[in-house]
C-alpha cells in the first residue's frame, strides 16, 4: 500500500467518521422537528406533512449512520467488499438527498397555499369550536402574529368587533388597557379564550397592543425558510459525499485490500 493510498485511507476514515456523526445529528434533529411540529399541529394549521418530512430525516439519519459504520469498518479492515458496499449505499443516500432537496423546494409552496386555505376557513369558527379556538391561540402566541392577512381586522370582521387576547404582545398590558371578556359568553360553550372590543381603543392603540405581523406570512416564511435550508444542506452533503464514493472506489481497487 503506497503513500498516496495511505492518505486516501486516512481521508476516507475521517470522512466516514464524520458521516457517522452526521447520522446521529440527523436522528436528533429529526426527532426535535417531530416534537416541535406536533406541538404546533392543530385544527388550524395542519403540520402533518412537515412532521412526516421530519420522520424521513430520522430514517435518512439511521441509514447514513449505518453507511458511516460500513465505511469505517471497510477502511480499518481494508475490506474491498465493505468499501464497495459503502460506495453503493452512499450513492443511494446521495440520490435520496437530491429527492429531499427537490421535495423541500416544491413542498414549501404547496404547504403555504394549504395554510392560507386552512387559516381562512377557521376564522369564523373561532367562537364556536373549542379545538379551533385553542389552535388559533397557540398559533398566534407561538408565531407572534395576529389574523390571517389583514392583521386584527380579520378578527373584528368575523368576531363582530372583538379581537382575541392571543393577538396581544403582552397579556398583562392587554388586561390593563382593555376589558377582557369571553370570546363566546354562552355558558354551554366550553372555550375559555378571552377577547376585547376594538371600539375601546383607537387604531394606533390597537396597533401598539397587538402583534404587527399577520399569521399567513409569518407561518409561510417560517416553512419556506425551513424548506430552503433543508434543500441547501441536502445538496451540499450530496456534493461532498460524491467525493467519498470516489475515494472508496479508488481504495477498493487496491490489491492490498482483501475481499
């Protein structure tokens, strides 16, 4: 085994060990993604498709972890078979990452359209459906937004002059500057969300009190950013992994490597 092959073997070992660590990182990131998206999932914003993508990331992480193992073993044991197996599996991973990049780019547009439809359809059900009320409050508080596209005015249209407290930047400030009442005072309705009358304040006072961003653009931008980031990372790793495939195949041809 020549000096050049020794350098290649060292490069391959470092590369595969990095791949091994990457697999573990993807598993953790995918698990965290599932946890976060299921937290946001509700009757208002369905994040099931995004959570599904996170599960795919976990599976990809497991595969990359196993590929890294085979590459490390192949480099340490000087096994031609394991190196060929590593190169083949890594090629499949590269193809999968290209698919992930394409899906991430295309899915973000479809999801934003779905979110727009979902948000608009549930506005007028806020005061009549407990699950939707809870979902909307969760979305507005987590994403620090208010309404669909026309901010608080969306609510005053559908809630007859009322604005949900979840639109407020601060509950304490909202409670201090307005009179909070149940959004639906009907005793038979189990929802506990509170609202305030827009007529209590001037337009400027309302703007200072509630979140300035609308929920459609805020949620959409968040999903697009995540999708583009996933796509960029997948493409970058794919390009780097091509080098790993070439190095593995070059070493596998070395006569000092056993089958």
